[in-house]
């Protein structure tokens, strides 16, 4: 018998440890990002403080928090068993992905709870676990506006660029690959802008990346006849798994730059003369020379328009009181001035001072 016991010890036979006389049961928290397609499973781990000689059973049930059953996740309830000698069991709850149940990615993370109860063979010390459904990381492209340069390389090359910002929310701990391509609108590639397509990476942890599109200068290849706008688009997509695209197309607007020039003359009219004066009114010029009118001035002739006195600046107004002595034939010139130059005069008809 002694020999038999010695051999048994040599091959590793052991005496089973005694079971914990007061085992405890607890449930942990868990989280997972919502899936772009299909669903995702959240696993809650229920842990026994020590292995037991007999099975331990318990009941469980989900409950809404900010996440709603049937919209964000599939409600679940039932009974689980931790087998003798084991210390954990998993509770599986399915969260809906972006689709018919949840058509848009969440703008914020949502949560629900799983509560365990009615344990047999252990005492529950942590009854509730929180499941957090993380928002789907989403990318979007913004719009861009740029004023076309007046000068550039002799071949009509680029002088300025439009920058389209591709943003991701929330940022994630891995790089996201973004594919992009331009397409003509009223703006035409090779004439208004340089066609661009390719891929760009949003680095891990970053919030955005810019896509650069070069804009052709306004020169011999793009004659500018007036202030106009043209547009084109940049479309994005991604091959990085579980990334949602909320805005896939950005619009680029090109304003065709026209150099400022002198404004046209305003339209001026003298009123009926009063005692030694006349009310002079005018309308702004129809063409301001691509620059806002900053001020107006007028000059007075008291001899029917043969000679005019010095100009009087009256600021940014459209009427003033001008002198007109009794018996004189008064004619007035009105000028508009923008940031570039003073425009030609508008000459009124003659009025006679009373």
C-alpha cells in the first residue's frame, strides 16, 4: 500500500481543495462600438469568487438606460449556469447595427444594464452590469470656397488651392483611409481646377485631414469677363472597417476674381430750387467697379455748366443741399468713389435759382 501511495504522488495526484463556504457572484461592465452593417454582441462576464464542487445558477434580465430595447439592442433574459469547477459565465446581448433598426450612427454613446438575481449556490455582491454601445466613428467632408487668383504660371497653372476638411467623430486609435475624387460641376477640370483623386489617411487619434485641390489662375486660359462663381465636387469613401460616412460629397465654389476698377457715374437729379439752394439727389451707380462705394462728392457750376467749383465730399449719402444763387443757371456734377478710384461725373440738367 505504501508503494502504491508513493507512485500516486509521483504522477501528480492531489487531494481536491475544499470549496469556498461562502462564494460570491458579480457581473462586470462591457462595451462595444455599434456596427456599420449587421449587429455586434456585447458580452457580460459573471464571475464566481472561487470554484465550487456544485453548479451555481442565476437569472438575468436587461433593462433600458439611454439605450432602448428594440432600437439599440435586443432585450434578453434567462438563466445561466456556472459549472462545478468553473468560475465564469458569459451573458450575450446583441446590439443593433446601423440599418433598419437604427438608420443613423449614434451621435452619442448609449447604455443599458443587465441585472443578475436568484442565485443558487452563491451570494450576489455585484448585481448590475452596464453595457455601453459606443457611437459608430463617422467621417464627413466639408465644403470649400476660394477666390481665383488673378495671376499664375504662364501655362494657366495653379496659384491658390481649395482645402476640403474630412472630419472624424469620435477620433479612434487606428488610422482611417479615405478615398477621394473630384467631379466637374459648372467648373471644369484643367480649366478651372486641377483634377484630383487618390487616398489620404486620417492618422490614429486625429480629428481631421485636409484634401487639397489646386485652382487654376485667371489668365489667358481662363478669361474673366465678370464676377461669377463656378463649382465642382469632391466625393469620399473609406475601406476602413466599421467607419460610417455621414456626408460623402463636398462642394467647392470658385469665385472668379475681377480687379477693382472705377465705378460708373451715379444718376443725379436736382430738385426744385428754394431760396438760394437746391436739394440734390442721386442713385448709386449700377456698376460699382467690383468694390463698394465709399463716398460721393459734387461740384457746382453757377454759369450753366461752363466752369465748376471745387468738389465737396458728402460721404456715403445719396442726397445733399447745394447752393444755387438767385438768377443763376446751376448745373451739378456728382461723383462716386470706391476703394480703387473715383468714377466719372454724372451731370445734372440746369436749374435757375429763384
